[in-house]
């Protein structure tokens, strides 16, 4: 009785250690056999993409779980700073709709701010050619905008009023609203009437 228990105890401790070791190493018990030589297979490297993982060249063993595989994380999309590259991935051409909307909003605001500045540059209206040129430039710039951009121009009335005043000063009457030089009342009401008729004439002119 005494002899048997003395032999069994060290053996069971050794077996227990082996199991624990094999669990930690992630290896099967057979792989721990002293005579195991890995049969290595080479695997080519795969670069990660914007959305997929990659890996460096690695080796695996055909007979055990040995592997040197190391995952390389996906790189994520990368964007530029100008034009459509602000929302189109430089690597895979993926279009980010949220960034696109943001970029278009910024473009609309910049275009509107540019035209607002051109209209402000008209200044006091007189009957000079130079003033007429400034008004024409502002009209062309404004009409080139999209409807969304026009809505962001804060001084469109100033432009309409300048067109009106210039025509009255230069030609004696406004060809849109018909107001004569003598009866020029100026101000906001004139601009509103003028704008209304200006738009009506433009609308029918296009039909
Ligand atoms: Zn192996
Ligand atoms: Zn990408
Ligand atoms: Zn007018």
C-alpha cells in the first residue's frame, strides 16, 4: 500500500503539468513529443486594404498548430484636402456620403460668400461705365450660383436695387419695372417691385 501511493503521486503531478503547459502553449499533447520536427509551409504576405486585414509572410506546421501568423489591421480610408478628394478615398475611391455633404455645404457657403463680397464691392451707384461693369460682374456671378447657393447670399436685394438704380440713372428708366428717373423713390420697396418684375421678365424670357 505505501509503495504504490509513493509512485503514483509524482506521475500524476507530471501529467497534470503537461496538460496545463499544453493548454498555455495552445499545442496538442502530440506536438510536445520530443521527436516532433515542424513541417513548415510558407505563406505569402498580404497587404491590408482600407477595409480588410492583411498579414506579413508567415509559416505554419502541417502537423501541429504552430503558426507565425500576425494580423495587420485594416488601414481605414484616407482622404485629401481638395475637391472631390475631400470625400473620395485616395486608395480605393470609396465615396463617404457624410463627408461629401459636408464638403458641398462648405462649397456652397464659400460660393455664396464670394458673391456677397462682389455685390458689396458695387458700392454707391452712379452712371459711370465702371459702376455698370461692377454691377454686371455681380449679376453674372449671382446668376451662376445654384438655387441653394443663391439662398445663402445675404445681399441679393442690394444687387437688384443697384441694377435698378443704374438703369434709371443711365437710361432714364428701368427696363424691368419701368420706373422713371423723376419718380425714383429708392429703398427697399423699389428693390422688391424691381426684383419681382425682373424675375417675371426673366421667367417669361426663358419660355
Ligand atoms: Zn509542428
Ligand atoms: Zn479606401
Ligand atoms: Zn427696376
